[in-house]
């Protein structure tokens, strides 16, 4: 039963953040009560405020062989005399021996960290199961009981019934079978309260579990490639290749949890390694989801790129980064909880300092809102050529905080999204046609007849060009300082800038040909200086 319990526990790593949070938040039904006594009473001097802290403190006393202190974690210690305290110390040592040889404590993260414990586990409201050990009559549960003194904070202790069951058991004197494979000297040397032999056995099991799972998944991946003949670009093979490394580490932790509960090694070593194995499991779980997020978003990005859906690609980049941020924060909080750092207190501190944080993070929030505006409103997309304020270039990335624009000078300008969303944005990539609007200046020796012929020729060449939208406007617009001007106003049917440059070049060449054919000339800026001779009064004109 213990193996299946640990297996179920390990799978709870994949549960949602809300489910995990229940392990360290107080029970809603008793929140008022717990708040009342924690706010008015002094904390327990032995740190027995919750079932988790009880088990953690008990293991710590076992590691230090401080059995007199361990006796304070027993129900009968409050009224014990000096003689009774000595007997309780012996009982604490016997409990450690029973847990080493045939028992286990629940893993750290599955124990409730709430002062009220778990209230819906089928046990009386003041009792909670924290472990078990085997006896000749079967498996005996190790029950913690909540004590509520007249003065001081409530605290948890090992129940008197569990102590009575331990007292009836014979002391463990034989050397655990697992340690007989190692030199006897290793059992006499202790590290952190457990024999070196026990640490080596657990470390060896962890290595075997990890290498075994890697070997299994390597064989499965080879079967996928050689037996099933999946190509490397197949989605199934890509999924397996992305998921197998973190999944093998995750399952190795599960295998380690199940295996260590049946080993007859020191409970101190098992609990310490179980806690750090929980952190490894969280890392593997986050690693797995991280790689799956990358794989799925890359797959969708390639699909959207083929269909030229740049708007969806920008939104996908934002969603991927948001999902990774939430995943990282969740894992960080879970690891803090595993390390017994009070996450609830940290959250409360954030609540008290919320105003200060909001003021300090005003720009960050502004940029986040700006990024949402850019994603939803879509004034630009990744790959668009645009002008934002004084910056002109191609949008390379739209992030959660800023947008990067590659300029024509090949520099990268990073614009905070709050500022980006408030700027006037001109998106050149969104236009459906290009304006062709040259002004042709002819020389002043162009007669009215030639001007009419030039205008008619311009209109004809625009009308005959299939790339020019109809109607196109050609008008004689006035007399300039050094030319008579003709304006052409037309739209060219293309949305690609490179294509437009070629079309504009062709049209300008045709305009030059038309001017030459009609015997006209294109003017250039000139000035004429009038010089009057003082003696004769003659006037000479000299163009410059």
C-alpha cells in the first residue's frame, strides 16, 4: 500500500497550481480559528505548528540523536516526570529503529503545512496520519494528534495510541539486510545523522533508477525510428524526442520514491533525499512542459508561416512567453514550499506591500498592457516594415516588455511596448497599392501645342500599362521658377516594395521617351542674370 501511495503522490506533481497550493494554505473552514490563535499566542518553542513541521522536527532530532528533545514530540511528554522523560527518550529511539527497519514517513510535500491539518481525510479533526510501520500484526499507522492547551498555540504530537503500539514492539537489533552488502565499517560512520552505508545505498538506487529509465526510453526511441520507421521530421518522433529526456528523469524520481519506501535504511536519509528528489521531480516536470511548449509553438509557427498568418504568429509568441513565465513562477513557488520556506507569509507580505510594488512596477505594468494592446489591435506584426515615431525599419520581435525594430542601417532599436502603443505607427507592409506621383518639369520653350501632345502621350502610356489603376490623372499644374510642370497621379497595383521600384523605373523611362518623341525637353533649375550697359543702355541676358 505504501508503494502505491508514493506512486500516487509522485503523479500529483503534474496537477494544477491550485491543487498544489492547497498543501500549504489553511483549510477554509477553520481559517478564522487558526488566524485567531496564531495572531494572539506565542509560537510553539519546538516548531510543532503543523503535521509537516512535526515530522520535520522529529527527523531532525533523529539526525542529531537528541532523543530527549524528540520526547517533546510525543503526546505524553507534557505531564512527564524526569523518569518518564528518560523512558520517552528510549521510546523515541525505538521509534527511529522501527522506521529505519520497517516503517516510513509520508513525503515532506504531502504532509499538511496548515495548523489545522487536513480536515477531510476520514480521521477525527484533531488527528492526521503522518506515516506507518510494520509489525507482526500488520501495518500500524503513525498518527499525529493536535493538542490545544489553555495557554499558548496549538501544536501537534505523536498520539498516545501510536506510542503504545511502538512500546509493545520488540526493539530492532539486527543489522538491516541491505547494509550487509557493504563493509561493516561504513555503518559505524554517520553523515548528517545516517550511516554512510545508507547514503550509498540510496544514491546507488537513484543512479540505477535514472540510468534504467534512460535506457528504456532510448530503446523505445530506437524502436520508433527503426521498427516503426518514423522519419525524424515526423510529429510523433519529434514529440518523443522532446519528451523522453525529462520524462525519463521524472519517472526515475517516481521509481526512486517507490523503491526507497521498501528499503531498510535510515529514515533520516530517506526523508532528506525524498525532499530533494521532489525538487528534481519539479525540475523534470517543468523541463517536460517547457519542451512541449516549444515544440507545439514551433509547429504552429511553421504552419502559420506557410499560410502567411503573421498576426497569429505574433500572438503565439506572446502566449508562449506568458505560459513559460507562469510555469517558471509556479515551479519556483513549489520549490520554495519543498524547502520549507513559508510561501504563505511571502504572499501576505506581497499583499501588504502591494501598493509599493504597484508604484514601483508602474512602467512594467504599462509595458505589459502595451504589449497586450499591440497583440490585440495588431498595428504591426513580426516582419512588417513600419515607421514608429522617428524609427523606420522591420519589426523583428514583439515581446512582453518591448518591441525590437531592425532599421535600414541594420541597427536594432528596442522600444518599450508602453511607448510603442502610444506612438503614431505607419505600417508600410499593409498597403495594397503604391502611389506613383512624379512632377515632370518641362522647359519654358515648350509651346502649348507640344504641351497638349505631351499630356496626351502621358495619358496613353498610363492607360496602356496593365499595372496602373484606372483612372490615372495627368494635369498641367502651373508655371514654376524654371519649368512648366505636369503632375501624374496614379496607383500601381502591387504591395511589394521591390516590385514597385521596378514598375516605377519602367514608367519613368517611358515618360522620358514620350517627352523626347514630342520634341520637348525636361527642364533643370536655371537662373538668368540681366546686365544693362551704362553707356549704350543695351541689356544682355546670361543664363547661369
